[in-house]
């Protein structure tokens, strides 16, 4: 099972990397083409990338915490459900 999961993870990462490389190549070609365009306004300020990554890190941490708690609840439910099923099956059995 772990080998299949690892293979899928590697395939996803390879696909993402390939897509990122292609995107960068397209953008590079696009910016080279637009090099003759008039300069951007001196008032334009590029967004701070660090703030976007900070948000992404917080989002990831929140999602990770939620997923861990979700697995804990599911694990506890998985322990309780067989006992409850046995009790209900025993209650309906003929005497």
C-alpha cells in the first residue's frame, strides 16, 4: 500500500513540477515579447510574496490540524461502532 501511495505522490509532484516549468517558460516568452511595451507606472507596487506564503502556511497548518482531529474522531468511532452493532444485534436476537 505504501509503495502505491509513494508512486502516486511522486507522479503528482512530477506533474506539478512539469506544469510549473511550462508556466515559467510561457511567462518568460511572454515577458520577452512585451519588452517593447511602455514602462509600468512608477506608482505600481508589486505585492509582497512573503505575505501570500505566510497565508498559505497558516492555511496548511489549519487544514492539517483539522485533518488530524478528523482522523481522531473517525478512529474513536471505528472503535465504538462494532460494540454498538454487537449490542443491537444481540438485543434483536430471539430468546
